[in-house]
C-alpha cells in the first residue's frame, strides 16, 4: 500500500482509506459481524485511515469503528469523524461551541476515545465557512484536548477554497472521481500550496464507476440511491455524484472500456484518484471483506499512463461536464 503525507496533520496515511457510511446506514442493512469483518479486512490489507460520522446509522458507524479500533494494535488506526448534521434545523446558527461540545461528547463516547484524531464539520451551510467564530470554537476544542485537529467536509469548491485559507484547517473532504473534476482547477492546487490534506469521497460515484449496475438495477428503499437522486434528503451531489442515472450508466460502460486487463473498473477509478496531484487519501466504502480487499489493492497498482488520464478527461468532457460542472 502506498502512503502519503498529510502535512498539517503530521500524518502518513495509506492512500486508500475506508469510508464507513455504508456500515452505518443509508446503503441497505449491513449486519454487525459483516461490518466488523469488513473493517478488519481493510486494515489487514494496509488501510490505516477510517472515516465515519456521528449521523451514520445514528451513531452505529462510530460505535462499530470504535470497537474495531480497540481490536487493532495501538496506533495502527486513524479515525476521522464528522459533526454538525445532528443540528435540527440544519442552519449556520447551530454551529456553536456549545453544540460542538455536545456533539463531540457523543462521538467520543461512541468511539471510546478521549481525544479524537480528526473532527470534520459535516457539510455545513456555506456561511459557516466564512464565519470567524466557527474557527475560534474549533480552536477551543483542540485546546481543550477534545480532538487533535479539525477539518471540513464540503459540497462546493468555493467552500473548500474558503476553508483552505484558514491556518488551522488540517483537511478538506470533497467529492472527487472521474465524474467530478471541477476541483482540479483551483481546489487541489490551493490545498497543495497550503499543505492542507485532501480526503476524496464518493470515489466510485455511488457505485456507478464499479461497472456493476445497469439501467434495470433496483436499490433497496432505505438506500440513498433510491430516495436521494433529486436531493430529497441531502445534497443530490452525494448520490451518483449528481449525474443523472441514465447518463451515468452509459458513461460508466464507456469508462469500463478504458480499464486494462487484470484490473477492475473500481480499482482503475480509485487509482485515477490516487494519481491526482494534491490528493492525500481516497475513502471508498465497502459492504464486505472482499470489497475492502479489492479497494485496498488499488493502492499498490502502477500509476495510470498519461493517455489513460487523457481518455478519462475526454469522457468527462463529452458525457458528464454539462450535468455537474457548474453546480458544485
């Protein structure tokens, strides 16, 4: 497994991490035994970075990650969690020090950690990113020993750029995959210049880039790929990267044609992200141990060639750009 430095965190992380939304909820049910086996399979394959959130399964994901962490050798697992989506209503005014402390207390209990490794604001309303009080409160949380560092998870490139300007923001989590390329223009160069880590989420466009789905694929009613295609529950960019499903299926079929022999479309998609300058770690989800191992294997594949990257860019321009580029 290749590793990469996150400068502001002072952390060397595996380039392939694991996103733990799937083991919490909103992707159909994953039994506890399967979830733990998936986490351990990822770690056994060299994954060191695990990303969760307090709202995934209403705390279930954090609890499972905490249990898993206690079962691994000390210091071998880095846990990033997120806070803010518990606010009801989810408005900028809810992002206060008192609420941060309450959310943080809950996450520390779920994870069984006195000091959290990394806490990210979980896609807050845009004004939060330009409010000084937000960062003052986060600095206070670090000073109180509640967390080692903080970052942000964002929907939009302008939100990422606003956060990168802040001196103590350690990381920005943002959607990046072969169907979402806008952040290559400004966000990634700015992050490199500032030493801010980039955590790439939704790397397979909610599974589209795995090549496993067709126009007739049906998803469970409790799977966000059924109920959130138009953003009914949260930003629609989180579901299939905001690409209309029929467009995404056709583009994914063409994408699969670019994949070399012996590599799966998912691994090719992950390696494309790993090879993108400025990316620190990519966090695919997994529902079982086999998926976790396959994802991790992308971290040791050879880099993509220039012609392969050019082909991905051309596919994006031809099929995807008009649907997503102006929106996020």
